[in-house]
C-alpha cells in the first residue's frame, strides 16, 4: 500500500498539485476538524466509490491511518491503483503541521 506523510501532503497542498483528499472518518469527526477533503465515511466507501477519482492521486485519511488503510484495501478490490494512505491521519497532522487543530 502506498503511503504519504503529513509533510508530503502539506507540500502537495502548498504547490497546488492536483490530487483528491478523501476523509473516511464519521461525519461528527469531520465536523470537529478536517483538512477540507471529501467526506465519505468508511461504511459507505464502496457505495460512494464513484466519487473517488481514478485519474489523479487520491490521499485517503482518517484519525490515525487504520480506517483509511481499510478503505484503500476495499477500493483496490475495485481496481483503484492511485491511492495513498495518510500516515498517522489527522492526529499526525495536528502534531506535526497544525497544533491548533481540534483532535479527540
């Protein structure tokens, strides 16, 4: 499974690179804090797979990296090959990039 660090994600954002960010946490988690990605809770990832891009890199994130890894495994079964798991999830983002972010 391909992975990306929070520093690499921040560089992609800063450079304005074309990629999609998908957040697979639950809605209440997304409302607490998010990085502006598309919210598709893990339980609906296969139902809403058509919203996940196949023609550009897709970074999948959650709280710690476990649910996003599970989402990637499910999507890879559908033929996706452009997915990257955000190592450490939003907890790593808050610890390393933005300490003002609300985490739980």
